[in-house]
C-alpha cells in the first residue's frame, strides 16, 4: 500500500513537469489560458521605497525652483515625523569635489524648518538629517536626497547645491 501511495504522490507531483514545454506566440510571449498574451503596464515603477527614487526630481548645482513637500509622497520616514511627505531629488555630480546641499526657505535664505537627508541607491536614509549637509562626491556619481519639514506637515523650500 505504501508503494502505491508513494507512486501516486510522485505522479501528482510530476504532473505538468514531465514533457512540459509551454507554447509561445510569434513574438515569444507565453499565451494565457484564454489564448491572449500576458499584458501589463511594464512601465510602472515598483511600489514602495524603490519607486520613490524612480520618481526623483533632478537637481543641479545652483538654486532650484520653489518646491513643496506636499507635492511629494510619504514613502520614507527620514527627517520629519512619521507621516510627513518628502520630496526626493537626484543629483549627478559634475566633478569630483565637495558639495554643500541646503534646504532654504522659499522666500529668503533661512534654513530653519527644512531638513535634507542623503539616501543610498535603495532609497534608505544613510545620513543624519540637517538643513545643510557638506559631503564629497565623485564626478558622474548619482546621489539621491530627500527634503522634509522638520515639524511635519507641508513646507515650501528651495534646494541649493554649491560646489566647493
């Protein structure tokens, strides 16, 4: 009896594996059960932390335009209280040098109320947050950073990147 049961289990486990070769459409896609090729919006970014960096705003040396973290998302808990929306930026260093990243008030050069946190390639906070961060970057290296309101909520700001 045990041999018959073992044989039946092996047969069921192998079902669909012995001699199974899926048919493909002319373009190499494997058809679905209804004869239709798989579909989807392959251009969509994955949810969560990685998509935060995928949707980053490009930043360059100089003073950027006025932004608001209310236009951002709340994917990361980094510089402000949990639940604070952040704005994610991508910066490609034009030269090997030291750079200063500032989050300035939208109407003056004040740095109070905003914090910048440098992110790694996985979009996880890697440095402590500050209104001003000075750090060296290699030419051509890609860096991500976030800006959040220190006290939470919405804030308007300008990002300034100074090459030193």
